[in-house]
């Protein structure tokens, strides 16, 4: 819920609709503006966000904690806390947790997705 002073509070993590072991906490969404939306993503050890494409949006990801492998196109690259990744509009991408702890990322989509 967005408070009067424009601080977002008490958003809950929900299971990702298609990827088992992935939790999503939606922050600012297309309901707030049409330019971008963002979310905190938690991928459990050994789980992944399957390869997919966003035809209408660019996605950026920032690894907050954990280790993983980022797929862009047809190549996986190792990622860890402090890395930022870019998935251009229309390009296949995905990510999998590769360490003993969850892979936690902050993701932004531009323009906002539904």
C-alpha cells in the first residue's frame, strides 16, 4: 500500500505464476505509472526463472544477494551480488540460482508491464 507520504509498505511476496520456487514482491507497478515497474525476486536454491521474452519491455536486474547464472540469448553467464544484468526487449533471457542460498534480485521493466 502506498502511504500519503509516498512510501510503499507491507507488500507481500507471492509465488511466481509459472516458475516453481520463485517468489515475487511487486513494488511500483503499472498502476502507479506507465513508464516502469519493479519487483523484488527471490529464486530458491536449485530453481530458475525459465527462458522467456518480453516483447514490449526492457528488463534490468540487480543481484542483491546470492549467486546465479543469467541467460541472455543462448549463453549463461555467472552472476553474484553487486552484478547488474540487462535483457533487451525481444531477447530470450532467464536466470537460475546456483548457490546454497536464494538468489535475490531487484528487477525493473520499462515501459511498465502488466
